[in-house]
């Protein structure tokens, strides 16, 4: 059993290092983005994620997190504006 696991790990490492596309990963919130970034950093340190993929993923996660934050701020601001508008009426 251990031999199969080692072969699978080597095969997976080779795929990643050779630039084959990774399996799709859903990121729906900042917590998931943080978890994925942690995995990418660990993979990069272990040599299972190449430099380009690590940089690209980190950049995309940075953009995603900023969009989530901007959306949350926009929603909160809209709510405050609505509250003020109703209070003045």
C-alpha cells in the first residue's frame, strides 16, 4: 500500500512541476482563499508547486480578496446611506 502512495505522490509532483493544470478549486470566501494560499505556499516550499503557478495563484487570490472586501464595504455603505435617508424622511 505504501508503494502505491509513494508512486501517486511522485506522479502528482511531476504533473505539477511539468505545468499540467491543477484540479479546479472553488474559492467562495476569504477563509477559503486563505486556506488555498496556505496550501500553495506549502506546496511551493516543498517543491510541488512551481514558481509561476505560485505567483499566479497568489495574485488571483489577492484580487479575489480585494473584490470581496470592496463588495462588503459597498454593501455596508449602501445600508448606512439607506438608514440615513429613511431617518431624514
